[in-house]
C-alpha cells in the first residue's frame, strides 16, 4: 500500500534530517531541517521522536520549528544534533490568513515562533507589521531580533528585566488598535484569553493559534474537540477566530490525554 | 427523500447510518455535532472503570486506503463521562455508550453506572492488554459478559465483535445467546507499520488496528456470515465511505451501518450516505426490507 491519505488530508511520516540546531535561550531551541516542507504560518507538523512520542509543533519558518523543552518528548528532542533525524507528519491544520494592511502580532513565550513566520509572509505581501511580545524574564526572550526586523516591536517581561514591566496586556495599551486591521495571537492560553477579553469588541478580527491535546492529528479521534461546538482543533484549527472562543471552554478548562477535564494554565 | 427510519437493535433510528465508536466520541459536543450533521445514532468513545491516557504516539498511521490506529482506549473513566453523554443527548440522535472492562463484573459495573440510550460492548479493540479482543475472542467470555450487562441495564445492548478470529459466527452466536439486541461487526484488523528509515514500528504501541476502505471486503464477508446464522440484527461497520459501500453492506445483511474512518472527509458523510441509499432504493423500486440480506437470497 502506497503512503497517502484518505480524504486528501495527511500523509505518513517522512524522515526529517536536522541541518542545524540554534540555541535561542536556556529552554528554547530552533531545529532547522535539510528539506523545507512548504507550510503556511500557523500550520503544524506531528513530530515523532522515535521511541518516545509524537507531538505537535508549529513551524517557525518553512524549514524549521522552535521548541520549548517542557515534557518528555521535547527534552528528548534536545538530545538531537545536526545529522539526526525525526519522523515528520505535515504540514497539518489551517494556518493563519492574512487580512488587511496593518497587522498586530501578539505573542507570549515560544508562541512568538509561528508569529515570526507569519510576519515574514506579511512583509512579503507588503503589510505593515507591529509585534507585541511578552516573556517571564529577560533571559527567556527569543526571536526578538527577527521580529524587530519586521517593524515596530514592543517587548514586555513579567519582572521588568527587559522592556515594559508586566504581562503582554501592559503593552497592549501602547498600540492604537483602531489602526490595526487584524490581530494574530499565539502563546499561553490564559495570556491569549486575557488579550481576547480586552479586545472583545473586535473578536472577529483576532486569529488565535491555540493548543489542545492532539493524538491523531487528522480529525478523527476527538481528543482535541473544543466545546461547545466540537471544533476539531487539529484539523479545523489550530487557528480559530476569537469570536468562536468567547463562550466555551477556551480560557476556562481543557481536556488532557484521557479526556478528563483540567486546568488551561500553561 | 424517502424515509429510512426504523428500529434496529432496539433503537429507533431516523437513518440507519451511525457514528462508529472511537471516532470523535470523546466529548459530548462532538457527539452532538455528529447527531446534528445527520447521524442516526452516535456511539461514544469506549469508557471503562478507570481513567486511561492511552498509548504514546504516534497513535495513527495514515495509509492510502486505510488508517492503522493504536489509541489504547484513552478515557476519563465512567465517572468523568456521564456529563459528556448528557451533552451528547441534547442532540437529535440516540447516544450509545461504548464500554469496556476486564470481565463480566467490570462491564456490568460500568453499564449500571451510566445513563445512555443503549450500550455497545467493546469486546474487540485489538491493541489493549487484557481488554477488548483479548477477552472478546472467546465465545464463552462474550456470552457471559453480554448476559451480565443485559441483567444490569434496561436499555438495548449491542456487542461489537472482533474479526481477528477463525470464525466470527461463533462470537455472534455467543452474543445472541447472552441476550444481545444486535451485534456490530467488525472492529479493526490487527495491523502494523514499520518506518523504513529507522526500523522503528511507527505506532507507539508497535501494532494497532486497521480501518478504512482496505478492510471493507473483510467486513462484508463477516456481516454476510453473521447474518446467515443470527436472528438478531447485524450492524455493519468497516471501511464504509459512501452510499455504495453502505448498500453493499446492507445487501450482505446489515440492518444499519456505522461510519468511522470516513469522518476524515468531514461530517457530511451521514447525509450523503442516507440520500444515496434512498435514491438507490427509488431507482430500483426496492424497500429496505428487500435490500437487507439481498445477496444471500440471490444465491439461495
């Protein structure tokens, strides 16, 4: 049986050979692959660390992903070097859509990675890009120079060790939202929820790249379904317009690997 | 469209096309969404006595003509699941709770603790140790477990059978003897895929179960064999992607069909299949009764 797809969706894993590993901070590294994968910003791939697990990762460029070491699989990933290989399934999911002339990227932590990729594409399309990015502390800051190259940049840190002191929302006050056609959001759920709540009146103009527990990544197992509509985040997302996130589980709870309901922190 | 409604295995179905177990049935919202999209009934993901995270990834291998999965029965336990069933039941179709356990007592305890429109006993998952097909391949176990659940609940009980045996008819007869209201055939076929770059089995569990178009001929034969010996209805499942597949499965003897892997193509599949069956009956001038089991009558 040839590898392929039912219903034209995903394919079986291909071999992704690592070309270069870039250390972005203590806990964040970018893995560049020898072959690009033709993704659009906001799309992801299922990354198989052989013998460990398979996890979803956003693209931070056509040939790369930027990873925060948080669990068993991501830590195993950090043991790999140039020349090592991973199994890759993708690109998967819908990705962001570019709308308007002036856009605002709002990212928290490693969530800035798909936004930097989107910013590159937006600049190529002649759009004006402003970035608002937040981190816990100065040593956590990643991809700052790449985003600075795209346009205006506002940096926040929780402890004030770099940029504006406070959460990303503290930086939001420095942006004239009336001037912005579309807001693109990626980061910890409660940070995104805070931004969405502060901008509820423009929720139809916010695209959020969100995270749920993905297993199959082809829209059949149901582990990532989002209340109350039952959106299959792996297949119909991971980018979802904020107005569809207002009255459901987003920002309130999420399901874990067993399907049990838990906190949406982190 | 002509009506396809009828009673199958103790449930009144608007259309004889059902969401299969293990597909999107993890949450109440997704069950309701399938019902709103036109499914005649929706079967939940299997739930058991204790929470399980399931197998490590990869949990699926996508092939051109099928899907190999080894989810590993992830579920929040029956305690966490009643709320999801209740949300699912706010939709327009009956909700069938798929349940699993290690033996009669566990099955009966889970069934007694849940409120649903019917139960489907998972005696057929091919990749969970000490569960599913590992116990469901023995006719004695199938009969005892079916009887234990039937004694514990007052709603219909369906039994989903494994094809990974030499003669599936023995399992069907055991389910019927235990008091089942219907059998559901087939669950996935044991299968494996190996990554040729590294030599690793691709699935986190090393092996899993094959579903999708690749297994349809196997399912058609199993349904044909079962319907030849059983008095209770057979619900056909395995590789049904369009109305032609559903008609074929019904001709083999299925009173209704379930759809799983084809949901990869979206929720429209229920309505498409129902419309296709209805038009085909119109074109041929057949009734549903004439369609179900037609293949056996042709060669009788």
